[in-house]
C-alpha cells in the first residue's frame, strides 16, 4: 500500500490509527501530542496513565477517546543532540514500533506526524528522510496505507540543499505556463502530438491541425496538397497499429524484470486495488502519477519510459515541473519512488503512486 505525504491537521485525517509524538511519560504536552489529547478528551490521558510510560524509540497503543479513529499510537522519538547519540536509529525504531502495532491490531491505515521535528529539535529535512526511508522499507513487506502529515509543509518546499541540482535542472529546461515560447503547445495540440508520436512509432502517418481564429482578411490561397496527403487513414489501420495498451506493456515489462505483481506495485507506491484494476482491464487508463510511478519503480530507460507513457496517452513535458523532476530521475536511473516523492514534495508537486 502507498505512502502519502500531505499538509494537514493530523486530528482531521481519516485513518484507523493516529500516531502521536509522545513524551516518555505519555502525559500529553504541546504540539501534535497536545492537539491529539485535546481532541481525544480526558479518556485518552486516563488510558495512558495505566501504561507506565514508554522508552524512547518505542511505542504504545491505546483507544482513541473522542477521536473518530480506532486507536492512538504513542511513539516516543529522540531529542536532537547533534546527531551523535544514536538519534537516527531511535527515530527509525519508534516508526517501526508504531507500524508494527498498527499491523498487530489489524489497522488498514495509519497517519503519522513528523516525529521529533518540533520541540525535540530534530532537523526537519533529516527527520523527513528518516520517516520516508523507514516507512518505505516497512511497506515493502506489509499491506498498509500510511499517511505522513506535515502541519507546516511549506517550510520544506525547495529548501533542502539535496535538491539544488534538481532546481538547476528545472531552471535550465522549464517553460513557464504563460511564457510566449515557440515550443509551448496548446493542450489540444499536445494531445494530438502525443498521439502522433505513438502512431508514427507504429508506422502510421497522421495529419492534424489546430483550428485558428477567423481572420478579417481572406487567407492567401495555398498550393493543393498531394493526393497521398488527402487520402484518409482507415480507422482499422490506426487501431491495428496501436499494438500494446498501457496495461499490456506494463505487465510485460514487469515480467521481463523478473518481478512479481506484489513487488512491482509496492515498489511503485501503488495500492493493490489500483494494480488489480490495471491487471484486469487491458484498456485501463492510468493517472499521470500512477504511470510515472511505474516508470521509476521498474527503472525504465528514457526510451522505455517514453513508450510506456505514450501507451497511456501521456508524455513528459518541459512545461511541467512535475514532469521535469520525473525526467531528471529517469535520466539518472533512479528506482526508489519514495526518494523521488521527497523531491516532488519539496517542490510542491503531486506525488507518485498513491491509493
């Protein structure tokens, strides 16, 4: 199941279990923990009092009081002391402990805050990296939908120095939406262009044009087109040349890479439900986020990526920052979807995969 990263108030997120960044005494406090306790009411604190605390790096589970979820999981993260006192492992440990409790209590979904990144002082970019890596590794072996909820997500956007080269890549290639650039096409022309590329790949010649506004002056007469250009392409010829659909091509690529279906959709951060639809419907039309997730997860080359996207009627464009970031990682052979999602999140873009 997928890992999602969103900006929201954790107490408003729908999930079977909410994780709170607790202290060792499980006594409530400020920040996220205080908000959880206020929303849950005194019943939550009464349950916590019976647990006798929780060591750093571990987690405990209780009922949810007045919250609409089934459980609250209390995860105790480390206080940042410069990174030399085992903080990273303790932080990863409390995420694993919380996830294990969620699975043990048959939760299908769980929502986390960014643990230790508030008053405990853990650097936010590093805390996000630990969270994504730890949750991602856990999800390789479990069916669970996880949401990472950041209250102040704006502070992450494009601030991480790890993504400076991505920013340069975008700046060098990005065509702004309202820029008067010769290679910026209308939506209709882009769609027709993508279809043309797919058909030309199958040796079908296609002619299309964009309707233009009427001119006050009559247009100059043009030389007649040759008879070969006027001859229509039979629909049967076009359809016969379209060979593989997205579903067929994707399933073939998964087989060629020696992956099982489960391995493939978990690597792509895609839910089992979505993958089931892809497998059962050869004409399934994926979202851009889903198609690009499989491009990364399968480690497709630039040509393979282009062909898979075209089979879904999609193409990467220099007019989209999302597309450029995906293109950046394709060129570098990246296969970790969650790493790509960190970059997409930092630039305020939609994430790959999802439910």
